[in-house]
C-alpha cells in the first residue's frame, strides 16, 4: 500500500509505503457517520432563544372574573395565547446537543476515514518544506502537485511549522493540521490530503501504537 512521494520543489521522487497500523483496516461507514455527527453536534452553540410565560413582563393578575362577564375564561396577560405573552415550546439557547462515543469507536472511525481517503486516491506525501513563509512559494508547490488548487486541501504537519502555516494562511481552501489532531471530518471533507513524511510517523505513533496494544491484549486473553 503506497502513495506518491514528492520533493519540496514538487518533483516526483517515487512512492512511500503507508503504515499498516493506520491504513490496513476496513472502511466502516456507520462509524464514520456517527463520528461526523458527533463532531458537528458538539460544535453547535444555539443562539435562538424565546421567553416563556414566566419570563415576559406583565402582571399575573387574572384579567377579569371567571364568571358573569359572558366572555371566555381568561387568565393572566402573560398567556402564550395573547400578543406579547410568553412563547410555548419555542427554541431555548440552553439546549444541549452534546454527543459522545467510546474511545475505541472514535479511533476506529478515524482509521476507517484514513483507509477511505487512501482508497479514493486523496492522499499524497511530500518530503518536507523549507523556511520560506511566502504564500507564493506554497502556491507554486501546489501547482506542481497533482491536486486541484481551489478545492479543499489539508496539509498534515508533524509539528508547528511557522513557514508553512503562514504560507497556507492566505490560500482559500488550504488548511494545515497537526498529525495528533487528525479527525474524520477534516479527512472526509478534504479533496486532497498532503502528508509530510514526518507527519505520517507522528500519526502512527499517536494512533497506531494504541491499536497494536489493544489487539495484543485481546489476543493474549484468548
């Protein structure tokens, strides 16, 4: 299982073997969907908010007598049936959209997303990046790579690289992401994913090692 490897100048250097601990699994669309919904739900901050009949201004006095007036029975002016009264069953900003998943399920969803991205030929790798922080330098590099400039491109870094992060800041659709923060939403939404070679090693150390430990532990129990 290999991907194309390019130099810092955009020239093709050959191929790079992908770690089996990250890309050796199967695609689980159900887990990817659950993880994606969890990420998007946990990012929601509701703004719409209405007042109930207990929060609007107005007297709680009964408007007129229950009997004898010939009119319908009427309570206080704060009733949701009256103009200016409280709202019944309206949106509230304290609504909680939080979702959760077990750690193993989240990890499996991430690995499944990486496998899916690899099978759809989204992933390629570059050896490294220089110290030039100019946007023009990165645009020139991207134009030489087999990527669609203008579509969403995620560049995965092993650590903070000021030059590359500054260069990508002004290019629409280009995002830099640290390897330990890989997540299904960024992977699935990207049209191309560019790994630095060192970022693959960091991702393997972060996500692949714990998977190995879990597999070994389960096999030893048997």
